[in-house]
C-alpha cells in the first residue's frame, strides 16, 4: 500500500513561525507536445485535514485524480501556471519550469495569498524557480515531496488534472496524435503520427528528431 502524505513538515514550519506554506510540483516535463505546468497549493496554520485519499498524482488513477481535484482546490488556495511549447523551445525546459512556477505564484497572489512572505516546498532536488523570480521567496527543495508533503501532493493533483484536460481538448482537434491517451508523451502511436503527419504548433519542435 502506498503511504499517504502528511502535514508533518508543514506543521513544523508553521511551528517555527512561517505563516504561509506553498507546495509546488510540475507535470509534463518530459512530454514531446503540450505545455509544462506547475501546480501550487498555499495553506496556512489553520488548514484542516487534507482530502481523504490524497496522493502524488502519479500514484493514483485518472478517475481518482478527477475526484480529488475539486477537494484539494477547496482545501487550499490552488493555482496552476504553464509555459508553452514555444517557450520551452526558446528558453529550455528548466527555465520554462521556472516561468510556469512564477505564473502559478502570480495567480496565488491575485487570489490574495501573501506570496512574498511564504515558504515554498518544491518537489525534487533542484531549485528551478528562484532564477526566474524578480523577488525570490524562501524555497526548500525536497526529494519525494510530492509523495510526503500534503501541500505538494495537492499541487501535483491539480496540475496533472488541468494538463490532462487540456491535452484531451487538443486531441479532439489533432486526432491522429493520441493526446487523449498519451498526453503528449512519446508513445508508439504518437511517434508514428509525427513520422507521417509531421509536428504541430503544440509540439516542442526542438525535442523532435528530424
């Protein structure tokens, strides 16, 4: 059985004096088509129990993610930012991740979150967000934060659902590429469509071998 996340780290940070915690996670980093997206979930010390069944988005079914999405959006203040395939081609994936994260933080700010004084938990070992921010915030990286920290798990679910929904919408227009099932990743059907049909405006052109 997959262990559920906890609020242990978030509670410890609140006890140390932090007022706002923002969990962040990315989805779509390795896809050949579609944007990269970063989810952000802001919570305060008064936050209640996180939704039952919350897990890292990669560890639950698509159906369960869709069920969890409105629950995590009601639990914390949630936003999802994105960077386009063109931006990924122009700036590279690492900088594009930062752009998506910056846009997610801007949406949180518009929702009334005190982003400037927040402490951010970033899944992974590399801080790809700080270099893009004009006014950096406190960022703590943590490997497997998407599995261990409820705020990051919530961000993961929201970003995954939003990106999957977008790719399903695009699939109805670009039917040969199978984006409703492969979500822009390099499946056999997707690669065959690229070989026979070429790339679209939604592909990361620099990632497709000619």
